[in-house]
C-alpha cells in the first residue's frame, strides 16, 4: 500500500477569499483579496502608523502624493498584478521588533489578518519575535518591571520558553542550575495580547 504524504506549500498563497497583509524583509505586501475587497486598485499611497509598545502597525490608504510621510503603493507580482506592496527598508531598520517578525522562515508566519481601527485605519498586531537578547552574564541589564515572553538559549538551541516577569522568573531558585547562555525576550504590556 502506498504512503501518501500531502505536499505542503511553502509559498505565501492563501486560501481563496482570505485578505491578509504580509511582512517582507524590505516591504509590506497587501494581497489581491485585501486590495479587491477594500477598493484599493487605484489607490497610490499609504501612510503608516506605529504603536511600538503594543507591536501594532496601521495603514491609511490614499492617493495624496504630497503627503510627505506616505509610501508609494505599487503593484506587486503574482495575482495578475492585483496585489500591492510598499517598500519599507527604513522602517524595518529602525524597528527591530518589526524587522525580526519579517524574517520568520515560514511565509505564513509573516501573514496577518488586518482589522479596522476606530480611526478607520487597517491595523495588524505583530507577533513577538524575541527581539531583545542578552547573555546570561548580562541578566542584570533586564529591567525589573519587564514582563513578556522569553526563551533561554544554550549554544543557539532554545531550551525553554516562558512568559511572565522576566527578572523574577530568571531569579527563581530552581533555575539557578539550568544550562543556558542567552536570554531572548519580547516585552509585552498586556499578557492577553
């Protein structure tokens, strides 16, 4: 009897009808369904708003070329030119939490379902990417009041993942003898988020 294994697509294709925004190393892409549903085919610009504390990125779409802080919304390959992209190298370079989220290996891990904000922006909440890294010997540099998700790494291998107050967890007596040489973490304001 044959052993069939389903081939798993590793591109960023989504199921039909699913609108999403995806991160790339140097840009942010809006799939064809998102463009179609929101009537963005003729729109030429996007202004980006950040809420870095909550890891949120919002977009306001328009065609005002005089808006100094806006980005050109360009046709992207695939989907018969219906998807759009904005080039955001400078944005990525200045915000490590965003740049690292764009480096996730699985393209589906870089896709986000947008929601409408009260300001009528389209927003996405970026998954934490363990963007702060300190060696174990530098653990004293972690602020006392930081909570979030964290992982302990030993010789580039993740040995533990947790959440909560980083310094308190790190100082727990039972962890004194754990083997790890690095702590990577993402501060979070809200444990629910």
